C-alpha cells in the first residue's frame, strides 16, 4: 500500500497561527461514511467533519470570476467551493499536522458533482478546467496521479457529472482529480484503477430491495459477488442512492452493505448513518487493501 510521508511535510510545517476553532478535541473518523450533502446545508463541511464522516459529495455550478459555487441554483455570493470546502480543508490539515483527524488513515473523499443548466460538453469541460486550477492551488493537500503512479494525500477529489471527463483526465500527465466508475467497468482497460479507483453506484440502479422485508438470497449473493470482484480489480466500492424509507429500513440496507464489505456507504441521513457506523464499527474488521490508503504524517 502506498504511503504519503514526504509530500505532507511542508503542509504539516506550514500551519502558522491557526484559529482556536480548528484546535478542537479530536474526533474519531469514519472512513466508511460518506455525506450526500442536503441542499439545505449552506455550509456543509463543518457538520461533516464534526460527525467524522470520511467524505462528502457536493454539487457545484460554474459562476463568474472562475469560481465554482455550491449548488444547485444560481450562484450565491461567498458560497464557493474554494471558500467553503477547499480552503477550510487545507487550513484544518495545516493545524493538525497533516491530517483532518488524528486517527485518519485514508484520504477524505471529496466528490465534486457538476450541475446547472448548461450541460453541453464544452461548458462542462470548461468547468473542470476551473476546478483543476483550484486544485493545483491546494496541491500539497491532494492525492495525485503522475504518469500512472498514484500518491495519496489528505484529500482525494473525484469528479462526477461531466460528460467525457475520463478522456480529459486521462490525458493529463499530472492531475489532482479522478473519475468514478461503475460495476460495469470492472476489468476495463479503458477505465483503469489509477483513473477511477472507486466504483460508485446507486443502490436502486441494480437492486430492488428496500429494507422493509428480508433481502432475497439472489440479491445478497449479487452484492457480495460484485464487491469481491471490485476488490480483486484493485478498487473500492461506494454505494449511494438508497430508497426512501424509515431509518429502520435504511439501517437494514446499511447492515447488508457492511456485511458485504462495501468500503463506503453514502447517504443523506448524516446523523443516522454516523450513529449506525459508530455502533457497528468493530476494530477487528479486516482493513481491505485500497489503491489509496494510509495517510501518514509528514
């Protein structure tokens, strides 16, 4: 497994004077939890970090002055990805010796999903170039890929919602973002793990079980087989898009995902998911070999 040792040394040593708010009591992190940020949260990052969730998906829309604004809807002054997400992550990592939590072992998974009225390919690719420039401004923080060699950072950025993003990213000799794949891409040479280290699918895309009754044996077998195949392909698995239902029904699905070895569970019920993972977390659960793993202090 790759480790990040030297490249975080500058980040850890460049902290300077940080605000007292960032020097809070350490919170145990949950690498298996991913926040699908509700639109009502105007400043989502503090809540995600406070809960200890190991990643989040934010929707963005391109706006004026080369900025990406947290969406959906029209760009709102001050609600930029740079100001509310990237800069606070960098500052927190500086203040805590190159980690977001003291026990962080894997990169924080930041998924940037492009949305908005302009969905033509050229507009979306132009939006990615805006993101790429901002990521380079925060390079010491980020996982990167250079010549097919991946180096983990404190944060791994994944791009979603862009047509043809794979070709654009694959053509970059050095990049600070990755794309997603699905179970249909297993074993694909055109979508290698260094381009798409995470297989991400909505539960309802492939499964019909809603958690109210016991899961069918066929669906359970399929879930376990897909997760096993993904791990053998050198990728991690993130499942989102759970059906609407009671927390009890959602907990039943979370339990099946956990038992199948799904690496990351994504949901809009941030508090419910956090509570479930903290109650279910067992130290003896085997840590799966991941393409991006082990964030080391510099």
